[in-house]
C-alpha cells in the first residue's frame, strides 16, 4: 500500500504526540499539531479534517502498514500509547528488510577508506550494528555516546532543513545569562556538535557577528519566508581550525600552549589528542610535554581543568594564571566551613 509524503508527515507527527506523555492529547489537539506540521513542511495551510486524523489513527492501529500501534483512548477523551516505549519507528524489520540493509551496509563499507566518505563511518557502524542486533535478536555490540535527556534535539531536523533550503527562521532563544527569552530572526549557516551538545551557527538579522546558539536554549522555531537568506561564504572546517570546541573569536590570534601531562595520563592524551595541532615536544620519566596551537577560549580551559592535577600549563603565563586561579577557587569551595 503506497504512502504519500503528506501521510508520512501525519503519521510521524501523530507518533511524536502519542509518545509525548507530558501532555494529554485530545483529538482536537492532534488535529492542530498535524495541521502545523503540514504547514511547516509542505506549506499546506488549509488544515486537516477530523475524519482524516481518525482514519490515520485507525490505520496506525491496524496491520496495513505493519505498525500495530497500541493506541488507546483514556477517559474517552485523551489519546496515547498503551506502551510508553512504543514508536512506529521501532517496528520490527522483515527478513527482506534485513537482507536489503545488509547489502546496503556492505556497499557503504567499501567507501569507508575514501576521504570523501569519512563522515559515513559512524553511520555505517550504527547501521551495521543495528542490522546485526535485529537479525540476531541480541543487544547491540556497539554503544554510541548519547544524551537522551538533552533538550532541543527535536529542533535538529528543522534547523537542518533551514540550512539546506536556505530558509530564514525566527527563534525564541534564552541564553543562560538572560532572564527572559528573546525573539529574533536568524540565518542558520551550519550545525555544530561538540561533546554531545548541538549548536546552530549563523548570524542574527542585521548583525554581522557569527553566533553559536545552543539547541537546548531554544524555545520555539518558526519559518520567516519574508526575509531574504544571507548566504555564508565561510568554510566551517577553516573556521574551527584553531579552536577547541565552538567558541571562535575573530579578533584573537591562536597561541602556542605548552602542557605537561603526567606519565599515567599521557597515553590517553596521545591516543586522543586535545586538538589536531597537538605535538609531543619531550618525553621524561614523569610524563610528556605537548604543544597546541589554539585560541585561548572557555573550552580550552575546561579541557585542561578536566585532567585535574594530571595536566599542568607551562606556557603561556596568562593561561597558566587563569587555570591556577580557577583551581584555587575550586580548593576554596571544598574547604571546610569555619
């Protein structure tokens, strides 16, 4: 039974609603949410009928699409899944599906050695592991780092579409230092991930300064089609070349940072460098001395502090004093109350 794009958007939206147990979903609320999704993704502004949503819910319950969704009505009014862990994205794969996925994995694995397909490595490993665990009915043998409780991840696809479609968005955003959220027009240029946290990078309308906006600080995103998109001519790889993390200063030159790492922690730093510029200058019985060529930013200090007593800043003096000050403040915080 072929399913068109609009129907898939409806099913996906209904699935997201029914999985969200923080809200009670009446039929009217589901109709409103689906109508919003159709307008956002397809520009359909005529809404959706009550009969269509009722038919969609019945179809999701049935075996016609293979969903067998456990949709129940609570108090004769509120729709939800009887199984909190259910999602239409978790439906089992058929033997034919697994065969085709296995074939796809084998094809993709052939490209893993090419630089142009380096970004596919993690995708291929995840797909290969999923196919194996499903076929063997066992737990996955690869556990990728993830943060299921991270806020704002549901904005990731919306922002991705804004980037590839060169679409301006209106954001409701509240930084950690702000008491209330701000609403402004934003031109998203690319998405950046650092330590399992996502950022939308671009410029605010009318301002030239590049901003890194954390998805977990976003409250709402709406399209702003009436505003012309500002195209970026910046190469993200070059933009982040001299930094650790996402904080880049246009006015700060990178500096040479010399660090001592104790013998016990040296293997960790050598096998997982802090930055691509890292080089070993000296080896002793006590440890190693390494050098980085990076900007002095918040993420650099955080990385150094994360090693505690195992990493010591040798140069430059300004960075050394900053780390020393923060460590003294940490010691003071642990001092017993007098």
